[in-house]
């Protein structure tokens, strides 16, 4: 299973629990969902920067 599918499944599971609960438990699931979104976003941002740095460092063409 790809990492994206795993992350999506985790988000879906948290969202399902959010809609099945109420009160303090619902608030807890809401916080967990946003925390996981932040983790996923930072992971994607790091991967994007790694990709860009690889792309720029492997370019050996001369600019005229």
C-alpha cells in the first residue's frame, strides 16, 4: 500500500470516529485529524524540497 493511501486511510479512520462521537471525544478526534494533516503536509513539503534539490544539482547543462 502506498504511503499516500496509508495516510488517507488514517485520515478517514479519524474522520469516521469524529462523526461517531460527540462532546469532548469529538473535539479530541478533530485535533488528531488536524495534527495528522500537519504531519502529512510537512512530510510532503520535505519530499518536494528534496526532489527540487536533486533536480537542480543533477542539471549539468551550461546556461549561455
